[in-house]
C-alpha cells in the first residue's frame, strides 16, 4: 500500500482525489494549513473504510513542512502538490501581496515540499511526484497573471527535477486539467462575470466549457486515476511530462 501525501486537501481537487485514491486502496495523508479544516475529509475516508491520516501543513513555511513530515506514520511514496488559490484581476489592479502569495503557494511551495521528501525517496529508491497544474500550465488567459505564471512554472520545475532524479526510480509529472467544478471555480465564475461584464451562466458556457469539445467539467475520478498511474511499473519512464486533461482543448489561448 503506497502512502500518498496530498497538499491542499481540505476541499476541492485535493479532497476529491484523496477520497478516490483511498477508495482505490492507497494510504492517503491529507494535509492543509489547519488541521481542523482537513479532519472532516479524513473522517469521511475513515468512515468509508479507507486508510488515512490528517496533518497540518503550510506549504509556505519551511518549519511547518518539516514538522508535518516528522509526524507521519510512514514515509511518503507519492507526493501530490495540489495546494492552490486564485485571484482574477487585470495586472494594474492586482494587489502585489496577492500576486506574491499565489506564486509562493503554487510554485515556491511545490519546490519546498518536493525538496523535503526527495532525499527519502532517493534513499528508498522509489518515489512519485505529481504536480496538480492546470490548462493554464500550457496556455494563457487574461486577468490571471499570477496563476498562469505559477502554473507555467510547474512545467519547467518538473522537467528540471526529472533530470536531477533520473538516476533513481523517482518520477515527477504535471497534470494539466481544464476546469474542474470546485468551490474555487465557483468563485472564479463570479469573478470572471464581474471582470468581463457578462452573466455567470455565460462564463460557464462561453468561457469555461466552450473551448472543450467534450463540453464537460473534469471529474475527480479522472484526476485520481491519472495521479495513481505513475506508480505502476509501466509508467517508470514517464517523467518531466505535462499531461493535458482538457477535453480536446484546441486553442492557444485559454479564456
């Protein structure tokens, strides 16, 4: 049973894939900034018969990362860098502290946690790192400069660490989904409607789903399955890749 640590697991994609991965037989370590925020997710998994532990972990704090890893019941076999947040605004109106926070959480935080688990993976001769990127790791869109910059950075980071870890059975990849229906996306719908001056329903149909020929939001089960795949021997040479899960997104500019 592999131990999978997921950051930002109190809600949204993190909670969704933790539930699915536990159902698939993995031991999941659900983490978020506050233990009380992530405990309900752990309780739900336990009630369903899954193997889980919950730990407070703030990806922006070196001390928090060290303390969290020291409290775990077992080593981390798979790290899922999922913690994230969003703010939609033109650059001229984008508060720089918020811009810095997005990059700190979604790029620097990824490097911080990865650096903390990588030595153990090297010593044990096995490790899988999965970064939860976005369609915005591959294309751009207006009003999301910090988010797009951070998510693009994940792809370059993954390629670099893939080279640094090439000598052992450690891989790192970035999953790049288009829109997943989460609380973060629900808030983004309202923000996009405000910035663009259109109704919220139009944001969903014309901005989010229109570029996707499949025309549907991505599901947690899809992301969990793709997260689990690198563990299999067949995926041992898949590393440094950006894996698009975009319903056939054809354009070069994301809305």
